[in-house]
C-alpha cells in the first residue's frame, strides 16, 4: 500500500456508484464535477444558482456554477450532503472536504488509507 497516495473512498450518489471520492482535509467545501450530475441523472433544474470562488485549481481561483444537496452514501454513512458544482475535468468523482468530515465526526488516516468514526458509540472504519 502506498501511504503517500491520495485517499479515495467508494460510495453512492443517488444510488449511482462512485469509486473515486477524494478526501481532502484542506478543503472548506465539498465539490462535485458537473459531469457527475449527468451520470447520476440529476436534472440541472434541481441545482441552486450560486457563485463561489474556490482557490487551488490550476494555481488560480475558479468560480463554482451552482450548489446542491444530494443523497450521499459512503460506508455506513448516508446523509444529505451539500456540494458545490464545478464545470471542469478533474481526476475524482467527488471531493469530500472538512464539511463532510466534521459533520460525521470522522478522523482521516492517510497512513492507513482509511476514515474512522463512530455511529451510536460503535466504531467503524471505511477503507
């Protein structure tokens, strides 16, 4: 196992399987590429128009086109999650940042390539 690599989790958005949900502890937003919305069958009419500037892409700021909430399932966690939508090609299907991690009180271990947490005092691990 390469402990230096990015941490990807598998999950589902609206019952559509995603295999590359990138965990980014430095991100203050959750991000979803516009192409993933089409794959998940989410109509653009359900997306709220919003412009937010996000730094870090191509060493410059990018403006999100919209934001929305989708049903996200990762391991034993199923919740309504707010994503900002970007219209660009990226290497992940979804980016899960601090809002998602903090909402579920999760701890990230890049060394062990997993996310750990508790549901009703029972520990769980998502590899």
